[in-house]
């Protein structure tokens, strides 16, 4: 298992209750975005904070110096597996009219 996959699984395991709640809200958001937008944004911001924390853990040691390009690729791989499980994650904070 690659490092970004291991960090992703650790993030999910250590924050199981938060991700379970977000998964349920995410599913409802996919079905009816306008009805669940406020709740999706509120819970989603908490999830984003968790994700960014683990992303910093994953990439923090490689950002400076000669490994900075590697860090960007690592971050992209990490977000790919997040988007695989939560395809609407990028819609957090977006308001629909």
C-alpha cells in the first residue's frame, strides 16, 4: 500500500464518526443538492479541515527543497482517492441558487 493510501485509511479510521456522518450527508446531497446544501457545507467544512490536516502530514516533509514537485504529485494522488469516495467534495462552500 502506498503512503498516500495509508494516510487516507488512517484518516478515515481515526475520524470514523465524522466521515460516516459526512458520507450520509454526501449521499443525500448527490440526490438533492438544493435541499441539503446548508448541512453539506457545515459538515463539509469540518471534513475539509480534517483532510487538510492529514494532507499536511503526508506532504509536510517533502514540500521544501528538491522534493517539492513530488509533494504536489503526492497531494494530487491523495485527493484522487478522496474524490473517488466523495465525488462532490469540491462543492463544499458552493451556494446553489
